C-alpha cells in the first residue's frame, strides 16, 4: 500500500455567497501527481489555498504526514506553491530568488550555495544564475519559480495553473519537464488546471471538480474511458452522448434503441437490464461513419459538414432527432462523404462507455 501524505477530510468553505467547497475528501499518496481539474469557479484554487494554509476551512481537517495542520499558518507547513504569475522578486537575481526560501529558513551559506547550484542544474538554468527576472523569457521564469519552490525540499508542491501564461508549444514542453522533475525528485505534486489535455498528459490521478465537489476521481484512463457522470463525459475530450432504452441483453452485448435507431453496447462494461435507460459516451476519435450500416448498428444520419483536422477528417452528422454526432476517419477530404449525404454511425462497443458504468475500480 502506498503511504498517504495528505488527507483532506470533509472540507467545506463558504465565503458568504454559497458553498465554494462542499464536504470534499481526498487522500494523496506520497510521490503522487494529482491534478484538480475543472472550470473556473469550481473550487480548485480554494482547495489549494486551504492545503497551503492561505485559507482556513469552515469545516473539516487538513492532515499532512499524519499531523493535523488545519489551523497552522503557511510558514509552518512543509508545503510550497508555484503560481501562474511566477511571483519572482524583480530586484533579485535568479540565484538569489532560488536561495530566498533557504535563507528565510536559516540555512548556512554553504548549504544555500550547494542547493541553488543543484536546483539550477535540475531545471537547466545554471548559465542564467546572475540574470534578473526581466531578462528571462516566460518559460525561463517558470523554471526559476519551480526551482525556488523546490529548493527548501518541501514534502508537497502545489502548482496553481503554472503553465497558463505560456504559448501552446512551450506549455507542452513544460508539461514534459514538470513530469520528469516530479518523478526524478519523488516529491508529491498537486496541480490545478482547466486544461483537460494537460491533466491527462501529466497526472497519476485526476479529480474532476464541479460546484465545489469532486465529480469523479481516478486515473486519466478511468476519467477518459469510464466517465461516471454526463458532466465528466462532456468536460473531458470530445464525445457524442447517446441516450436510449435497453431492449435486449446477451452474454457479451446489449441492444439499445432510441428514436434515431439502435446500437450495440458492451454488456461487460456495465450492469444493464431490459427496459433500463442507458447513456453512452462515444469519443469522437472512436466514432465512424460509413455508407452502409455496420453489424449491430442502425443509426442513420445526414452529413452536415466535413472538416480536415490534420491527419484525419471530421464528419459532423445530424441524427433524426436533430442532435449531432462527430465521426473521425483517416480518409482524404476528397474521399469523405459530402454535406447532405446519408451515412450510418457505428463504433467498437468495447471502446464506448456507459456513463456511470462499472468499467474500472477507482
């Protein structure tokens, strides 16, 4: 069993305009990379501030390394935070910024010099030690902010949308570097973002937040392939949600029908019964459109639009009830069905998730 470093126990917080956090609980294991993912206002930053000690919960406990730290101030917690704004001291050089936390904690000069050297080596910024923050690019400033946060060797590092101000290419590069650093050092990271791709690429586990609660907690694969709620299915990635009633259940598959037609569901991915309403999440990259129906499927649709998506073609099709489905193919645009054409939708049943189905043990 992995050792639990941090436990949030029944945390609630209200700023006078309704609950920002409502009875959330979470265990984070030592050395784990956990991401809090959600839209603006869902409670991500408030959760992080409560962990760091910048906010006090109205109810609940923050247990870190077996010790109740709910009432302790930030400086008494073995926790550091990296902010989106970097928060570097503009009047200090790179090396002095990195050394700051060590000096505050009373480390001797020899220890500080050695640790600053190691941290700048770690983030590949040694040659910039004498520069001022204004002389650095956004990516370089982010590396220094991370080095400064890591220098005092915190047990837990909190990262508040630290890559949000970077351009897409640099953000993806920094995702890889952050994950490399975290695994190399073995420090526990709690990361917050509203970027689903970022969360999936970096995390050991993701907590999807909505309205001050955890909507689902699991590995990236669990969150993506086995959404527990319609919100998670629509918030993570692109998908088509189909709702119908179960008409037949066999050993391996179930037949589901609605006003648009019928389709096959993998019965092994959920507990289904005849007459039950079933919501199915089909990811866009797994949906197919063909001129003839596939075995087990009878979902006719009309092509509304076709778009090239860099190596694949997206077909936007309208079902009989007016809802839209998006299918992916590797065909050339010239070979794709044209707007107005009739197509039939289908997918591999094993690659579509019944929402709320018991596909994984989270």
